[in-house]
């Protein structure tokens, strides 16, 4: 990081990403440099969480000697497993999300023959079944009948006690259990998912900065800090 801040004065880095600045002039120079490097800078004197939840006034923040600015680099991206292009990271790991360049899925959460452990709304009994598909448009999850593992008795009792929370359907001669699972989870209506197996991930997470790709683990890694807490050291 230091190399990228060359020419700036009055800075000391404490504990990895705590940057202390000695004067207002030096802070301005730092901000110009950080903006050039692609950082966005938030004024923590106006931070809602600090003001509303913690009830810290700007004066109190100074008294506490905590950071007053937060700089962040938006560099997390996906790399599509099919076309290998760098793509957006938002929602990349949601069921049937597709690559904006080649259109292939980046992630399939529920696969045919995978399994799911879940509970009905307002129930604590874990139920484990094999999955057939998740129709996110309709908001239904389709499962194969037949419980997996132990506690079959409890699981069938739970089905018997909640007849409105599932439906048996037959598709092409195959009996399936249909339960409610919306794309956006709604606690009052949807099953609560504990675990799924079989999910397919068709992307890797990377950092992409100034046209260069970096890994999020190992080498080559991003040569600058992704987040920086900035302190004003001239208040006494
Ligand atoms: Zn792609």
C-alpha cells in the first residue's frame, strides 16, 4: 500500500488498515490520492449507524479517537467459469443467476438429486428430502417423497400436522412434494432452509483493479487495501 501513497506526508499506518493523518491539508492530499486510486470515501461524522444506533455525536467520535473516514475500493468481481470473463458480483450466488456476458448459469442452488434440510414455517423439526427443482418464478420447491436419514417418524408427523404447508403433485408419472420457497425469503410463508447439497458454482471470486485480475486468496493479491479507516490526529 505504501508505494501507492508515495509523495504524501503526515501519514502513519497502524494495525494493517488504520491510517492516521496529522493535518487537514495532508488529509485533503490523501483524499485526492485515494480518489485517483478508485476509492470511495465515507464521512463517518454523518454515518447513520454511529449517529442513530450508537448515539455518537461528531464531538464524541473525536473524544473516542476513532476513525472519522472510511475509504473503500469496490473491486470484488466474479470470473465466469464458462466464458472466463470478469462479471458483476451482485447476486452471483443466487439460484440460476446467469453470466451477463455468455448467459450461462453462475450458480445453481437446487439441483435434481441434491438434498435439502429444512423446516416448515414456525416449526423446529428438521426435514431432509431429495430435491427435484426450485421454480423461483412460482416460488415452489419440488422434492422427491421419502425421507433421508433418521427421525423419519418425526418428519412424517410434521407433514401430517401441517397439511396446508405442502402439496403432493404428479408430473410425468413422478410423485413430488411441493413446498413454498420464494426467491426472496418470507418467514411467514416459506420453508426455512438449513442446508442443501449438490449446488453447482460456476464462477470464482476475484479482485479486479485498474484492468488487472487478482486472486482473493494466495498470489497475485490486490496490492492495495480494500478498506481503510482514516483517523484525524490533529484533534487533542
Ligand atoms: Zn460467462
